């Protein structure tokens, strides 16, 4: 198991955010997590990444519960590129943090720019890039970090609908060539069902899993065909129903 | 264009009105004092020219005090801000003292410092640094604390150590704030210098103002103030220039 969560509980003071949650993800599996606002989805990701420690239950990434920070890459909703660094230096941040020299780190990150459709923008400042490009640079940075688990917290929420669809298709392709275990938190049921192998519907706070759905066409090459397929639409309705009932 | 034209026009209008009011004797009548105590801008300008070597000599003394005092304030201020940011104990322990340091009346402490350290440059540095370090500490500390918590999380999963977090995220975030603090400090540094010189000195623009007060040399006093303002403007401009060079991402 790449990710194993058993009986997980967490609270901020009196406020219980997560209650007896179980979740398993095998290697290179993508799990979508959808749920109402403020249900503790983001807290769950922070727990998995090792940014928070659980109050109850056990939690392991790649077989170990310690050192999770070193095995997870966290990508928040806003791209959070550092404005004082170029696109390339932002992408190379994790390598630099690990003690690689500037030239070596830049060279390694630069090798991926073409594949990510970012060729020619290596020296651009983050403010000069479009929302989709910034998100790709941020994603490139997390991939270059070489972590086995990607924790994506509503990665495309800040983008417009068209760009979001393009980015979903692009991410599907990127995960095809460079597979990772993924935990994807999103508000968007369609996004979760398209990008994930399985989708967990979470209850309102404290978060528990109320439904588990298997996606019919995970990361299909033709996104438009996949999301309009009757099987996909049926499961999407099922998920929305579970969300409303919760 | 507008950046230079507008302040120039405003200044010209103010000086024009002053010139008119002073040269017609209107101001002197209004204040109920003899004419020679109310210099017109033209008289101040000629005093500026006639006393240029005297003013330059004393300006150099004051400029040195301001530059060194300001430099001390930057070093100590940044040091304090970083220490207060990194250590909660340090912050809780020193923040009230840092604020309290600003309530020390300079008029009271300056003569004491002169008694302790003599007539040299040291007590002046201390007083200028005392007034300048406060805005630098407060602004820089606010900057360090304004770091986006989500960015901290992201950098932690990107394997940043404490030092790397500081160097790559916190320090650049705080930099524009620190510059704001330094600009405020630059504008008030000459006030500190004048008070310090009044408490005991034998040269400097503050000293000159004090001498001229007894001599009723009001025109030269205004000329001296003009030089003092020019020093503050120059220091402010220099910092703004450095800021534009360093903070390129804004």
C-alpha cells in the first residue's frame, strides 16, 4: 500500500474535523476526495503530508508513518510561485532545498519545461505567465521533487472553466508518462471522476467517507468524450446524490 | 513629468505667497515683530548662497552623524526583527521594551548621553539610531509575519530547512516592508540629529540653528533647515532607488 489510513481522527481544539476515517491507496493510484466546503478535506491532505500530526488512528505513506514530509509533495489551490524567482528557479526549488547546486538544479528542471509546454518561459517571472502556465510550473516543481505521493488541494480551482478542462487533460497525460500516487481534493465532482481511479465522497464535518465510487474512464485521452459518456454521467449523478444526502 | 511638475508648482506657489507676504511686511505686522525677523524666500536663498561654505562644513558633520546613525539603526533594527521573528521568547520579552524605547524623551536622554560619552559623534549616533531603529523593527517584523501560511506548507513539503525557509520565503517577503521602515527612518533621522546636537556639540546643522537662534539670524536658520530637508530627501531617494533595484518583483 502506498497510502494507508486507519481510524484517523483529528480536531482543532473542540472542533472535530475528521472522525474514524479509513482510506487506502495502492501505488500509482489516484484517489479523488470530494465533500462539502469546510469538511476537513484539506486537513486530511495536511495530515497525510506530515504537515499535521493526527490526534487518533494511524497513517502511513509508502509503508512508514514517520518522515511523511519527505515522501509527499503538496500542491495548494493557488499556485504560490515565489515572485522573486523565475519560472525555472521556482520549478527547481525542491532540488535546491536538497542541496543541489544552482546550475545542476536548473538543468534538471529545464529538461521538463518542453514536455510541460513551457519551453521558452524558463526565465519568465511568475507574473508574466498565465494561470494555467503558473499551475504547470508549480506542478513541474512538485514532480521534479521526485516524491512518490502528490497531494493536490483543489489545484485548478482558481482557473477559468476552459483552462481548467485543458489542465485536467494535461494532468491526465502527465500522470500517464510519470505515474505517481495521487490524493486529489476538489469541489468538482467531474474533475475528481475524470482524474481519479476512485472517488471518495466525504461527509460534512467531522469528515467520514460516505460513498466510494469507481471512475469509469480514469484519465482518458479524450476528456470530452469521457465526461459525456452515459456511464460517467450516471456515476457523477450518484456522487452528487451522495454529496447532497451526506 | 507629473511627478516632478506637480510638487515643483506647489512649492513655487507656496514660496511665491510667502515672498509676497514677507516682502510687503504683511507677515511681520501679523506676527507683531520687526521686519528682519521674518525673512522672505529670496532672503533665505541669498543667505543660503552667502553662507554656502559655513553650511557645507556643518552639513558634512550632520550628514556623517545621520549616515552612521542610520546605518547602526538598520543593522540593529534588522537584527532585532529577525531575532524577534525566530524566537517567540525573544519577541515577548523585547517587544514592549522596543516600544517603550520610543517614549524616552530625546530632550531628556540627550544631555545625559553627552555627559556619559562626551561631545564626540558617539552620543549623536546613539540618539539617531534610537529614533530610526523603531520603524525598521516594526515594519520588518510585520513583513516577516505576513508570510503566506500556504507557502510555508508548500515549502515544507519541498524539503526546505528552517534556514532555506527564511532565505527563500520569509526574507524576500519582508524586504519591501523593511524598505518602507527604512524610508520612514530616513525622513526622521535629521530630527534626531538636531536634538542630539542641541544637547551638546560644537558643529553641525543643529548646532548652527541653535547659535543663530541667539543671534536672531532667522534667514540663515531657514537656510539651514532647507539643507537639513535636502539631506532627508536625498537619503529617502537613495533608499527608494536601492529598493527599486532590489525589489524587482513588485
